[in-house]
C-alpha cells in the first residue's frame, strides 16, 4: 500500500538521523511515539506509529538513496562510512524554518476556501558536498484541489503550469514524473538534486470546500507538524503567521463561532472580515487550523453574485452564482422519502469496500423515519432485491434489511447498471406520495453509459415534477465519475466519490445525509422573465438540502434586475418564494471560486455529447485558472535564475532567464479522474483503490530468470537448471524455494533433479 510504504520510508529516514550532530554537539533526540500507543499490542503499536508518520501538515523530505550522504552540513559527525544503497529510498523529514498560512473564505453559498502556504525548509541532514532529491508533500483539506506551486532552490526556480495536451509543442517534456497525487487530497512535488545545507522556498496554493453543519461554516486546514521538524530554538527562532479573510458576498452579519489558533480581528468592512495570528513560537503548530463562523440566516435565504466576463474568459457572457442557505430553522420539515438503494456487489467490491458500503448503508437505514419507504437492490450480473415492493420503515423492517445485507452482499460477478436502474424506476412508480429517490453506488464502468444517461433523462422527463431523484456515488478509480456526475445532474440529485477505502464510510454517510434531507424541491428561477439568455451549468437545479447550501453557477446576457425570485415546494407541498438580491461583486474572484465546479460539469457534458467544442471550453477554463483537466496536464517547469543584483536582492525577487531552452518540464501524475476503465471492470480488478494490493503471484521462476545470465525459455526444471551458465547465491536461494514448492506439489523426480543434478 502506498501509505504504508511512505510511512516505512519515513521511519527508515528517522533512523538515519541518529548519524546527525547538532551545532551545539550531540545527536538529534529520537522522535516521540504518539500518545495512547498500545505497548501491549506490538502490531497495533506499529500500525499507530506508521500512521503517525504520515504527513498531517505540509512537509518536505530528503530522498536518501546513499546513507553515506547523511550528515550535518555544518558540523561533520565523522561517523563510519556506510556502504550500500537504499531501495526504496529513505525519507528524512526536513526541518522547517518559516511557515506563513493564508486562508481566504469567499462567497458563503459557494462554500469554498483558497489556501496558500509559504514555507522554508532547510536540508539539515545531507553533507554540503552531496545532494539529493527533495519531496514536498501537502495534505489538502476537504475535497482539496491543487492550484499551483512555486519552489526556489539556490539559482533554480520551479513553477507549475497547465498545458494543452494537444498543443504542447511549446513545452518539451523531457524528464520523468515529478509528483502529483500520492492519494486523493495528498499532493507531492519532487525537486531534483538539492545540495546539503540549502534552503527550499516554496509557495503551495490549493482550494478546498468548507464544511457546513446546522447553519455553521467551517474550514479545516491540515496544520499538525511533528516534533522532529522543529529546529533547535537556540539556533533559529520560529515565527508562525496565519492570515484569514472571510468575504460572504452578501450583506448579512458574519459571526465568529470558534477558532483553533488565537486570531485577532484586523478589519471589518461590510461583508469582509480579516483576522491575523502572528507569534514567535518554540514549536510549530501541533493542531489543525480550524475556523467556524455563521452567516446570519434564521430561515431559508439566498442571493445572486454577478461578475462580468473578462477578456481571457472562455465565454463572453457574464457569470452568476445563485445560492440558497438552508438556515437553522429546526421546525422546517424534511420531505418524506421513498428510497431505493442500488449497490454494486461485483467481484471487485470484495473486502473492505463492500464492508464499508454495508456499514454506511446501515447508518442510512437507521436515519429513516416513520412514514418513509425503502428497498435495496444488490446487483452484479444479476439482481437481488430485499423485497418485491417498497417496505414501510419500522424497527422490524430495518432489522430485517440489515440481516439481508449481511447475507446477500457477497462480492462476485460482473457489473450491469441499466437493469437495476430500470427496476428501481418501476418500484418507485408508486411512491406513496413521498419524494422518490434512487441511490446508486458502484466501483465500475460499463459500455452503455451514454445510452443510460439518455434513457434515464427521457424517463424522468415523462414523469414530470414527481420524477425520482438520482444520487450517485463512485468508488475507486475504475468507475467513470463523469458518467456518475452527469447522471446525478440529470436526476436532480447529488454526486460524491471516495478513492481510498479508509474514506468510504464517512463520505458515504455525509452523502446520504445531504441527499436525503430535502426541504425544498422543484426549484425554479424567474430570471427568464427578465432576460432571454440565462443558462445554468448543471442540467437541472437540484433540490435544497437541510445539510448543505445549494450553489448553482451559470452564464447570462443582458441586465438582471435588483432582485430575482426562487420558487419551490415545501414538504407539505405548499409553494415557497425566496427573494434573491443580486450583488455585483468586485473583490471576490468569482471565476476562480467557481472554476472547478464549472470544469467538472462541462467535462461531463463534453463526455456525454462527445462534443469537441465543449472540450475546448474546458481547456480554456483549465489553462485560465491553472487547474488540470482531462484535456490538459499540469507540469513542473524548471527555470534557471540570473545572478541577483543588489536592487533585486533587497526585494528578494531574482529575475528569470527568458530563454525557453533552459526550461525542462516534468509531468505531474494523478491529478485527474479519467473516464473509467471498462476492461478493469470486466476483469473485476480490485486495485482501483490506491490502498489495495494486487493479488500476490507465484514468481519464483521470474526471480530466477532475473538473476541468471542466460535461461532457456522452458518450464521443465531440469532444462531450467541446465540453461544457467552459472549459479550465484540468489539463484541458490530461489532454487531452494522452487524445490520446496515442487515437493509440495508431488513432483519429487523434478525436485531431485533440481536440487541434486542441477549443480553438475
């Protein structure tokens, strides 16, 4: 598993730091084990220790291949030379000298924060006569998406750029991959050949979604630094700085509810607030940075943010963001539900994925209330239904459903999505006057996904306002997330995904809660009465959930009135009208705040319609906002820096050479989702999750082929031995293993030939 391998590499690196000598004399103190580690259970203690070594804040590591290079750059230790090389390399956490965090929370309805970290690390563990690669790893917050990175080392500068995959002749990609996503929301960047004792200056920017609960917005930024990245206080004083701005975009009171670090309010201008924390500290932060606030809204409210198009925009129409806040009115009723859960139980779901889905679904069933109806369909090549009709919710039916899942959720067979969707539609033809909902959970792709979207859209349109809402959840990297996003958009539902097994249950529970707590349905906007060209990015406007704000973006031509009206239906089927004031924003970069949402929806449309014009719009939007897409790629460009003149040195801004010949591009991997993998789905591969190992194979003969100088291509043990021109120690070990395996299989004659005759 990638996480375990990474943690073990860090563990190896910490062991190597025992060779270091501090400027004041003596070695580095050993890292402290985390509190609560179980000393009576070595396996659990080891697992907890490895988890403790995973980055919980932006970190930099020296990638050590030659252990002999590990030494203090200032005070040589004169330790005995270490021979050999490390494979895989060890990762030594670098000491951090500066940390400046900036968080901008913009537009309450969009619930998005842009985060920027400026940091300075010191390569304290490599002698000055040597160099090594250095890896920067940044854990991003909830639904984090990288925006860019700039790194300076000595006279070299590295910057991320987004390029068109079809028109990348201006940049020559001549170097190997230099980073990307180690896992979802964990970005890495490798800087080659950094000298011992050098400083690494880095600025990393990313966006992440705000959390929302009962009227409160909160931002959580990973900011827990381990003890072993702290330089000695006597040698270097550390200064911690955190800047926070909140710009709601609406003329409503913003109230601070809580913060993890002591923030002082710097300014308050209308709907924009600024806070600052700045202090000299002995140790870097040991807790995540969190900030919670409310935008006063006793009941349903909203607004429309408007921004004119720019010269670089892919669309010459003006942009709008329409949002509705559910408020904290506890008396607001949630719609009764008639729910059908559709769960993929194909062979690739075996193990923890299916177990996590079962746990999350059990929680969702327990959250259903009297008056709701439900059914469960497990599908692979065949269908297995909990009941032949919708069951009314009570303690007995919920208990029976959970027992049924324990018996019938068995991972086997292939994947067929259209059949269970049609069955769910039939079940919901009589929804008992409740809001019909379908929840589709799958980890695979199928051939007829476009046809499924077109067919479902036709069926839903024929049913009118009472059509089922379809929410989708993707598991792993083999499912087509753009198909699932489009299907949810067509069905006025919600889309979510999990890409590693550890996050499935929590994300799925949040998805269930968001999609099942509808308080306003069938939303319509009266903008069409005022202007003719008013286009929403999504296929339809989703229902309003009590658990999260509704944010809809789009484009328009013309002039909007000062107020728009949003209409919908409440749980008692009465109509509600919500007044939406139009705000012309200037200090909120609405195009950047909405860029990721717009790109994902445009990409889904381009995939469904196979439309090249929409693809080019995604390319322009991607390059304009430095966001990687399915039709672009993010690369790391290296630029040499000129000598710094005194004026530049005073400003600490070295100039770059303009010659493109001195630039080399290194691609960054794993930053996009792709369009699924039908072949992997057919083969029921389980490696769509980055933390699941592929099945182990019997590779004795493959190892022997690799260590012998010449091996004939045959399967006979006797011929195999005679084909070796010489036998080394590794061969002898492999032959012993092969002998044991053959003996277990009953092939005693070949075993005897292998062990005894092969040496002659």
